[in-house]
């Protein structure tokens, strides 16, 4: 049994403890948003873009009048400037619906914040880039295909060694600029809904090139020939300086014939020279075509007697 003195001591101690707890001055409490007001609001950064059907959860962070921040304990009202592009739920869940841009806003009392959402994609534009006529079979590697404006401005792709490119996440009609070293830039509009791959032709930059060919065997060699030919391509129209010549194993007075034909085999120029004299001519030719220059022995001897030839054409590429 406890003594009266012991009970009195315990009773006094209990009262003292109760008094301390009742004062509350030494026990801190955590402030709540209910006792503070929202002074600023921020929304977490959205992704670069969404595709139709994608969702993304937004979070609003409030700065309170007591200096603390909070993501809950206050009421937020969410809204979308264009719900047809993307809608937002009462909890801040964004659902992408169609290509376009919309502004998602959050409001807590009179304090607001907003972020932009970009919805795009669903299609991939594919194509090839080649040289223009007459060399459309030549693929252009390293060409840059870039969307110049609109919703997809800045989206780009580079052609591979086969001249092929793939531009993902675009939709509708897009304006493109295609550029490559030594070629003129091209601007076109492309419809991503069009069937098949897009074909783009690039015109080589204005420059002059020389195509040349020559050959020789000794006189009387069994490799003597009747005719030689050289083909050159012109993407641009312009002046062509043409030169031909050769030798035949049938005396100096034997003729040498030269001619130029286009890719439809139309005769454009011909010349017959004697005494093995060279032929030279300057012509104005159309672009977008291939031309073939020929040198032959004019069939003079009834057997191949051309033992050397030389041909050159200086022209716009």
C-alpha cells in the first residue's frame, strides 16, 4: 500500500504535467492551408506534345501567404481554352483529342496559372528526294526536309543514302522546304493523307561542267571502231560548247562525221570534216534533257577505220 505522502507526491506531479500540456506553448503545430491564402499558383510543365488519345496529369502548386507551398488543401478550378483539342478534368487530367493547340488553366480564388498543350501526330510523311530531269534516278542523300510553318513548324528529317526520308507526327497539309548542298532549295505543300511516298525533285545549283571522252589505238589495230558516243545531262538550259575530232586509218583526206542528238533522238547538229580537222560549235540547248554526241568514220571505207576520237561538251549541269 502506498503511503499518504507518496500519493500526495504523485498527485502533485500529475497536476503539473496536466498544466504543462494544457498550456501548449512548447508543442509546435503544422499550419494548414485553411489558415493561409493562395498568393501564387504554378502548373507543372507539360510534355512537348501529345497524340490524340494520350492523357497527362497536371499538378497545381500554390504558394501560400505564410510562405509555404502546397499541392493540396485548396480548391482548384481547371479549364481548357479549346476542349475539342484537349479537355481537362476537375482533377487536372488532360485528355488529347485532336491536332491543335490549347491553353489549360488553373484557378484558385483570384489567382491563375496556365500552360499550353500541343496535340499533333498520328501520321508519318515519307518520301524520296532525287535530282530533277533528266537524272531523276539519281537519289540525293543528306537533303533536309523541314516543315516551315503551322502547327508542326520546325519538324524535320534528313534523307538517307537512298534519298529516302520519314517525317513522323505530322498531319494534314504541311508546307515543306527541302535543301541540300549544291542544289537549289525547293518549297512545296504536301498532304500527309495522300497515298504512297512523296517524290521531290531538286534542281542542281547553277554551275558549269565539262564532260569529255577520248580514245586511241594504233592505226590498223583490230580494235578500230566505226563510231563512238558520249552522253551528257543538262538540268538547266543554256550555252553548250561542243568539240569533236578523231583520226581514221584511211588517209588524211578521209572524212570524219560528228552529230548531236537529244534524248528523243532528234538531230540537233551534224558536221563532216575532212583532213581529220576538228569540229567545234556553240549551241543553245534546253534543260531537263540528255544529249548524245557521236563521232564516226562516215561509213566511208565500209569497215571500221576510226582509231582515235575525242569529244567534249562544256554546259550547265
